[in-house]
C-alpha cells in the first residue's frame, strides 16, 4: 500500500515536471490545474511545485470530484498561506460529501473570505479562460476527468486552444488495475471523449442534411 502511494506521488510529479520541462523550452505557459486534492499528499506536492515555478502562469486551480467545495477550501487556504491569492480558485463538478483526510486542516476555512476570485462554476470559468486566451492553455489534469468531460460537453470547440497533460493511470498496471478494469481516471476520460465524438458526428450529420435540403430547394427555385 505504501509503495502504491509512493508510485502515485511519483507519477503525479512526473506529469507536472513534464509540463515544467516544456515551459523551460518556451515562454511562461498558461495552465489550469485540475485536482482532487484532499486524499493523499501527491496533489499537494504537485500544486506546490507548480505555483512556485515562474515557468507557469497558473490561471486557476480547479477542484475535482466528490466534495469539490471542500477541496476548494483546501486549495484556497493553502494559496492564502503562501501569499498567492492572485490565483483564482474554481469549484468543479460535485458528486458527494467525501473530501479526504487532508480536509481537517481546512474544514473551518471560510471560502468567501478568500482574497482572490472564487468561481462557483469552475468549469465555465475554465472554458472562458481557454476560449479567451491568446495562446493555448495547458490543463494539468491530476484528478479523474469529471471537469474536463463537462468542459468538452459544454463547449467542444475549446479543443482548438487547449493542451491536456494528464496523470490518468498507474505505472504498474498500464491503465488496468488488479481486477482487470480500466483505471477510473482514464475510463471516465474515454467515456467523455466517446460521448463528445458521437455528439459532434450527430451535429455534422444534421448540418449536412440541412445543407442538402437547402441546395435542393435552391435547385427547384432556379429551375422555375
């Protein structure tokens, strides 16, 4: 169990370091961190590295899965403690009341007292950041991709201006856990991608049908 946690921490840090390396080779890059902070220390370390790196322009830290309000409390308290309240906090898609063992540290924190911005609809805030950015935004996804799935569902066009770097499985099982099932983070991502591809295909088909109907009508009018 301890070895598994160490590997999870290593994988999460590798994701952030991968983006960090890219940033060194170019100008400071805009990033959104999508995190399920509260369970283990891995996301805490990843966020600490990201916000302390001048190579990153952190546009927002977005809480993901389960009690996202509680996770946002942890994020906001941490950012206030280290004096980085210029970084907005986004509240992602909530599922239930579970947060994790780290919540005890921030459960009394009043989120409305956060000096910076707190977006109640963090998913929409992320869409707006990506849509309005003059350069592609990198989403560092170190949580199950519930927020990313919803972002794509609401506005598929953001794919043109976003890069996603994700920790979506564990090294030992290569996306398959001990019971043979695809790791949750990766499975959910695939489900959302599949749903959006079907949606886009349906929209294209509808648009093509409408265009064909219009052309047919124009031909009839021209012939008369």
